[in-house]
């Protein structure tokens, strides 16, 4: 599907992932992992520390797994005592462990709250892991603060140890060090809320127009010609192509060897909050969407394409918000992005008529 067709999708076409009743599930949903031609920074970092992580799990007789930012396992290994149980519960590559999918579990809580969590056997909502104790912690980029995923250690209840959280936090530190080591020619674009660009662990001071250009190049990953880029940015405004060329020239100086021409495209590894959020929205992964969403996309942009992308995303997000039943998620969203009027209206629909928060919400509307 090309970019323009994606921009024209209506909110009613939102494809939300629906999961079955928690009482009836015995294993996590299994998703097919996409094969990457070049492993991403996070996958390279996991590979870099693969042997160290495996040894920690092997020595402790545990199962270990690392998820992406949506809660889907990218890599797992299980000790002999855990192997059969892990396979049956789909604690395997492709298993999806958000609370939305399998109820209360350590991965899901770390995914929702971005803090370390320990879930004891009886606290697991999925029956097949009721004899597990799980320790999980988020993996945050030490420089950019970007949330990459969750690392988890699991064992049977009889082998539960008070050192489990320390062990999983140590595993996370190993991966964080690998992220710093592997971070070469990596561009981060944050455009939800306050825009910011980082390249190779350094924040790059860019103009709003230059950030718009990078966002456009991220959207057109296969490349875009100069005249197409000009129209996508300026529309019918009377701005010469020389002005755009000058902006591109400055960008290429600030980001050496990162922007190709004819067509213009990014030649480095690119990670963007807005495209990640769009993928999470496509799948209906609430925790992932709201961990990424810090505000509207490039609110100052008048670009025909970027403003259309913003309007489409906001409409789809609003459609999802009006379907939500999770009051805690809505409260977190309103606390972080107070201008989401739709979230406040949805809270008023869900909160009991005598709830103390209703008056505060009404005052803000």
C-alpha cells in the first residue's frame, strides 16, 4: 500500500488485534517475525550479548526471553526444567506477552509501566503459567531513552529466588551496553510531541524544516525525487527548489553519508517514534501505542503530506480511544498529553457518576 492510500484510510478501517477471553487461553498468541536483511540495532545488541544472557539463564535453570517494544518475543532460551512448559505456553520466538494478550504477567507489566516487575505464580492470569515466577525489566536506550523492549527470566515457583530481579536487571544492563557499542550510523527521529533528532548518540540541532525533511524521507523509505519532495513539503507555495536543495545540503553535512540523492533517501538505520506508533496502532497494541505517544505529530507542520499523515493518525487514535475500556491507560494518556479531549470524554463515559475525578475532568474541558 502506497503512502497516499495509507493516508486516506478512514478510522472505521482500523484493524485492531482482538484476543480471546482470558479464562479460555492456555498459551500466548504466536506471530510471525519479519526477516530483516540487516539486523536492527536492538537485534544486533541481543546477538552481541547472546552467550552472556544464555549462560545466566543456564546457570540459574531459568527460561529467558527478550521482546520488542510491542511485547513479542524476539529471542528465547529455556533450561531443561522449563523447556516443555515454555513451549506449551508459547514462551518462544514470536510469542506475544502483552497484558492485552495474556492478562497479568511480568513482561506485560514491564511493557505497560517501563519499570521492573516480579509476578508470582498465582498472580499470572494465564493458567498454564500459574506455577511460574517471572522477573522482567524494560530495556531503555541509555542515550536516547528509547524503549526497545523487555527482558524476562522465568522459573518454577519452587525455585523462586529473591535475587531474580537483580539477575534480570543485570541482563538488561548487558544489553544496554551492547546497544551503546552497536550504535553506529543510527538515526533516531522523535516527532510525537516535542521533535528531536539524535544521530550516533548525539542530539543534532536541526530546524523544524530539516526535521520535516527527515520525517518525509522516513515515510518514503524507498526514495523520493526532488520535485516530489518539494511538493510534499511545500504544496503550491511559491518556494524555489534551490531553497530545498540548500536545506538538504545542510542536512547532509550534519548527517554525513546518511542521505542519498536521485532519488533522495536515508542510507542509515532509522528509528522513528511515529512509524513505530503507527505499526502498533495497526495491530491495536495499546501499551506500545501509549508508551510512544507523547503528543501530536509535528503540530507546526503545514506540509500537505505530513499534515495529512498527522490528521489520519489522530483520527485513527481517536477512534481507538473511544473503544477503550481501560481507565488506567486513559488516565495515563491524559496525564501525559492533556490536550487529548477525546480521552477525557471517554473517561467521562467510563467513570461512575459519583467518581471524584469527574469534576476535575469537566473543569479541564
